[in-house]
């Protein structure tokens, strides 16, 4: 996605109409544009919509406080890792469950940035809904999809949350009470209904970073599965599966290759570029750089610990290491092809000509190390640029929603709707792409569901889905036994700053246990 800076008064609103900002003012900015005229121009409307995507990119990639990292941390497929137990303590706390604070800066960042995204979506929707612009319907559909996406992420992580659908006209209108998750789902589905009607097919998109009709259909199905409405979800998945614009990549490694960005498997993808030439002097920490700093953040730690030069990787900062549980699960399934695209054990690294300094790796210089490194979203030489500093210029995209996930969600929906034959069909598509045989034709009921659960563990490892699935399936207590997890961790705390600023929230509105 190319960066488009939206130079208008919405920048003020993005900063002020997030959750409940103390910076709100009714005085117009001198360098702003009049909203009464700004949205009369089609190109301005499009620029505002691209600004929503830009905020989404920022939220999933802002250094140590991104939605990408925060969603993954409670899962059993990865450890926070880093240099030691105090390296980025707010991330370690989420990973270790026990000390998650209402002032955790990473959780607060995710909350604030999703609400900023919602605020700009609201601004676009309010200002063009009654217009006669030729791009009105598509712009409304995109804004509603992105608002629905943001609310789904928020309610998954925080439960009952404030539902804001308008732009406050003054500071006194900032106060807003929590809505139930059921009400949030209702609004998400209303937005997605409009998005499905107004978005283009993937094959007709002029810009590959934009949301498609299929993405909205898939998200609608996912929301319904999360609600337990499996029968209602099936038609949406069937529409996505029947569309020839959607398909699995040929093999698991293709999914993560820079040569397959925005491919047929991608339903919603956040784009980055490697051509901005960032270096240690001009990298904007906490800002927007258009390159993906998380790839460096998650690369195998240097300092003489991991030698990864022989496998085409660059050393990184050692966060987000795979768990032994995940690596063992690949081995138990005989899942060699997908494992190669996801993780690499220490023995495999050494066999490939690399190395690990055991005295450092096991002596505390690599925290949370369980005998392997991550290959999915790896620090590949080919994914960065020689301009500037290589470590700061990765152009690796985030695949936020993939066709493989749709197939597994469809398999789950069919299984729960007593259509096990169709469930096996969709499950087997994912297995076959990974080089695995079909499940037994007699596999059904709960046994088939467990096979779907395990397949999703392997296919979506390190993509931020695992923990939230365990919670909704009622499996978290069993799968996370002995880790420090308790039921309170099913939701993140509402940030203390939100309760302080929102006049309609009190400590009684805080999620249980915080």
C-alpha cells in the first residue's frame, strides 16, 4: 500500500475522537480543511478511505505495541521471548498472564488505534452517506468493512465495549457506556451486509490492498461462527469457496513469499514496502514508516547466538519464538512441508549449516527459548532492501485473513451443523496442500472437530488466532494448564485511561479480575 497522507481536519479528529481524548477541541485547526467542502470531491473521499487502511497498517505494525503481537501473545504457539524476562515487560506480562495491568501500554495502544480507525470510518460514513458522488457506495462499503473488522477485533479481545457510530460534536458527547458483545455483533453484521452489497469482487479490484466482497462474506461467516450460529455462517463460506478468485497457494511456503503477495489465498492483507531507505537516524519509532519493523523484531537473535546466514536469514531481536508444543505438534502429525514454512528446530538449523551457541541460548541470553526459531514471517534477505539499513526496511506483508482459514472455519461450521462429509471435504483441502493425506472417511462428530482444532493450530500458527479460538471453544483451561492462565485472561482489561476519560464508564465496568 502506498502511503497517502490525508491533510485535513480528520487528522485532528483521528487524534481526538479515538476513545475519549483530553485533546478534543471544537476549534478548527488552521492547517485543516473544511469538512463541509472536503467530502464533496471524489478524490478526497478516496483519500480519506485510504487513510483508514493507513491507520489499520499502523495498528498492526507499530513497533512493540502492535495488534499483530498483542493478539498472539496469550497463545500456546509462541513465546514473547526477547533478551530476558524484563525485555519489553508489557509484552512479557501478556505472555505470562499473571501481571497484566490496566495500564499495559501495548493493550492501550491496540485499543486506541482500533478506535481511531473506527473514528475515521465514522467520519467518512457520516459525511458521504447522503452525497451523490459516483464513488459513494464503494467508499461506504469499504469504511463499513473496516469499521466491522475493527469492532470484531475489539470485542474478541475486550468483550463488552463502547459502540460509537457517530462523531461527537463536543467534548460532552464523548461519554458513552459499554454495549454488550451481542449488540456489537449485531452492528458488525449490519456493516458487513452493506459491505457485501457494495464491495467489488477480488478479481475486479483496482488496488489489491482494498477489501473485496469475498473478504466481507468471509468475515460475516467468521462472526457467525464466533456467535455459535454455524448454520447461518455456511452460505457465506460457500459463496467464498465457490468464487474462482479465491484459492489456496500451491504450497505452504508460497503463502509467505514476497512473490505471492495479495495472491488468491489472501482475503485481507496489510501491505508494506522496502523502498523508504530507513536508517537508525530517520526511523520513526512509534510512527508510520511503511515498512514492517516486526520482521526484524521477531528475527533470530544475533550477538553470536544464532547463525542463520546459511538459510538466507538476517539476525533480528529475538521476539516471538515458537513453543516446543507447536514444534512437537508438527512432528506428531507428520507435517513436514508446512513445518518447513513455519518453524525450524535447532537440530534442523544445524543440519542446514547454521548454528546455535548453546551457552548463550540456554544461559539466559535468549528468553523463552524452547529449541527452535520461527520461519513464518522470517527475516529473509529477499524481503528487505539495500537502501538504508536492511534490518529496518522489510516489505513483508501481513496476511490478516486467508482462504485457508475460511476453509477451516467452514469445516467447523459444517461439523457443528451435522454435515460431517462437507466438513471433511474442506478440512482435507488444507491438509492436502500441506502434503498430508485425507482424514479417515469415517471421522465424524467430536473426533472430527478435534481434527479441525489441531489442523487450525498447525495452519494458523503465529497468526494471532489460537488463543481466541481456545477461549471460545472452552479449551483454554486445558490447553494452557500450568502456564499461569486463569479465566480472567479470556479478555484483556479495558485500559485505565479509557475509564478515566469516559464519563459513562466506572471501575465497575472493568473486565472481571482486573
